C-alpha cells in the first residue's frame, strides 16, 4: 500500500492557488485589452468601407473633403512636443535619478521637483488649455497658433516623460555606474554612454506615451491652436493650426453622414500614427541595444 506524503495536500493547494492567480491575471488583462481592441475594431469597421486615399492629399472643406491639413498639423505638433517636452522631461528625469544631491537631512534636493511634477500631472488638460488661452493666446497676444499649443501640450506631458526616465534609470544596475567611474569616465560621459543608453527602452516608452497623449488631446488645442482648413504656416504665432482630433470631435457631432465619414477617417489615421510610432520606437531601441551590447 502506497503512502501519500504529508506535503501532498499543501502542494495541491499551492498549484490551485497558482492556477487561480493566473486565471485572475488573464481576466485582468482581458479587461484592459478588451475595450481597447473593441474601440480600435469599431473604428476600423466604420472607416475602412468608406476609405478614400485622397483624404491624405486634399484639404478639409468644412464637414467634407480631406484631412491633409490636419495630418500635417498633428505631425508638426507632435514634433514640437518631442523637441520641447522630450528634452525637458528627459533632462529632469536624469537630474532626479542621477544628479540631485541629498540634503543634510538625508532627503534629495529633487523632492521639490517631484512634488511639482506630481501636482502638474494631476491638472485636467482642459484647465491647462484654459491657462494657455488666458496667458498665451490673450495675455501675450500670440493668438491661436502653433507655439501656444506646443507649450501647453509639452507642459501636460513632461511629468510622464520625467517619471519614465527616472524609473528607467533606477533600473540600471549600480555596477554600470561603478564600472564607468572605475574606467575614468566623467559623470556626463558615463551617463551618456553607459547609463542612459542602458535605460533607453524605458525612456523611449515614456516619450512614446507622451506623444500618444499629445496627439490624442482635443481640449487644450481648442483653447490654443484653434482650427484651420488650410495647411499650417511656418509662422509659429497668429496662425491657427489644424489637428486630427478636432475633426474627430467636431464632425461626429454633425448630422451629415459625410461628416461622420471624415470623423472615422481621422480616428483611423490617429490609430495608424500611434501604431507606427510604437513600431519605429521598438526598432530604434532594438538596434541601439544591439550596438551597445556589441560595443562592450
């Protein structure tokens, strides 16, 4: 007669708990991915049957026409956010993670910066847009234009980039910094060549999140960029800028079927833009990591 080990019930219970945990994990993942796939699928189903390629090369004409002006305007706004918010956010994250010296009480001098970032990330986007309207559009007489829109969008997404950069740098092993210092590298050179390069995937992910948020905003741009049915001007001030989310929001509220088609087209183009950013960023990160590993 075989003897069942005393640990058998506990082992079976542990397996049951592991299986239950996996089931809840899959369920939670479905709750996160399911709505996103449902929204994307709904946009694709509505937009593809009436898709016209000339929507990419013709200007908007009210509730009809193309979206060339909105596509160019959105790309320019995202480029501006990349330059302004990307540089400030990444430098802020590097300062908080690597440079901020501790005070006499043992606290980092970056505590104030972290508080400011936390407060800034909690502001509703429409509030920032109204502040931009009062301070920049009206107060400084810049009018609806490119520069106020970029500044407000950058102010809104800098906290995401800074937090992502700081978190990515904290995940770099301390031995990397010690090795760079032992080789006689200066602080700046070691950060640039060793630490930041190792944290590049997390930094790029944060920047990508910021671009996706900036490209999908509507309320701040209504207060700062205005709207236009023409291509963006090279002048950063006193010239309204078109953007895709304006047509998603405005044309969907119109009673005409042609306006709904334009709204779905703008939504589909936004989705493609975000997915393209995701693929390009992953390729850049993969190539950078491969070159950095071969250089060690």
